[in-house]
C-alpha cells in the first residue's frame, strides 16, 4: 500500500513540474517531434515572419486575412489592429519573452502565446466593434496593464485601408 502511495505522489509531482514548465519541457519535445513553426525570441524583431513590416493585418493572395502580432512584457505589438467584420481571420502570434494568454473581451476567443513557437487560430468577428485584448497569464509586474485592442470595422471600410494602415488603429 505504501508503494502505491509513493508512486501516486511521484506521478503527481511529475505532472505538476511538466505543467508549470510548459515552454521548458513541452515545447522542446513538441519541436523535437516536428510540430509547428519555430521562432527565435531573441531575433523576432530583426528577421523572419515577425519583423515590423509584417505585423498587423495582411491580405493573402486568395483574399484570406492573417493578423501577425507579438506579445511581450507588457505590450502587444502592434498594440491595436484593424480587421474586417464577417471574415475568417487567422491569427499568428508568438512571444518575445514569457507565456502570455490573451482573450478577446466579449467573445469566447482566446490564445496562449509562448516564446519559441507560433500560435495559430482562426476567428470570425460577425459584427463591427471594439474588442479589448487583456492578458490572462501572470507575466510579471506589468501584467495587469497588458492589453491590446482589436477594431473590427465594416468590410468596405477595411478594404479602403492601405497596407501600412492595417498595422495600427491610429486616426488618419
Ligand atoms: Cu502578459 Cu500577463
């Protein structure tokens, strides 16, 4: 009986370690098994998919829409993105430092963003509106102030934006 108790404690301990060391344990295993796209948190802003000119909303050749964003202590880059209503939007996100978790307030949509990997998910926002994007994973001293924004605008309004205007919500 004692042996079973010990084994159970050992398993619990192992699970607890693994589940709190997500990007130190799970991610390397995930990468080793060939899963997903890999990013280097140290050079995110300098090369590859997440350089500044690639961030924000971008239209693919087939009219598909991709939003690229970086989560980092304690901001989202870009801080605000504009997207059209009623169109499936593929989010591709990564972290420059630690694990962040974002939700789109007023919806069931959420994303976990980890350093070293790209998180991808496709969401559709049926109607125009403003969605705050708070971070839900404690990520440090500025965690409670970490929030981005998604402005969902009518399709024709979005279509009239220049590519450079799709990386920001600033008034033009
Ligand atoms: Cu990022 Cu909390």
